[in-house]
C-alpha cells in the first residue's frame, strides 16, 4: 500500500477518498489473512456490504466503525477525539432573551455618535 501525503489527499474528490478508505480496510483485512466472508460474519454484516465498502461504494459510517473494530484499528480514529476540550452537547437553555447573533456595524447615515474628525 502506498503512502499518501496530506497535501495529495486534499486534492482528491470525495469518491476518491472513500475508495482509499475502502482500499485501506481491504489491505488490513488481507494482512490478517481473513476472507470477506469471515470478516463479514465476525462483524455481523453481509459479505456484499463489506465488498461495497472495500470498493468505495456507498455504505454507512457505522459499517466503517465496525470494520475498524474487527481489524483492531479503532486507534486510527485518534485525531477525532476531543478530550478535555469537548463541546457541551446539552440543549441550549430556553429563556426569554434573544439568541446571540453576529452584529453588523451601524450604517454611516444611522450613526449619531460623536466623531473625532471633522471637515474644515
């Protein structure tokens, strides 16, 4: 399997990236000397689903996680961990105050504030 630099992968289309992920999982399945049938049975999916994934065709993210788990490659998801800096996913408090929004600067004709400049 050839190494792909981050700069190279940025130029790939979404379909190409999905194909590379499929090829990555196929490569590691073969390294474990497992057939598609064996791996699919271990994961609990149809062999055709695994085949679709390895070819880079449309499958679910859940299948990807299941494949990584079976290949003992869940640690490859390390960059996705947020750790201590996780964002709270609690629902926003409902209150009568208006939601925070980005503010635009006043238009010059609406601005009555004193100026520190003048035309002479």
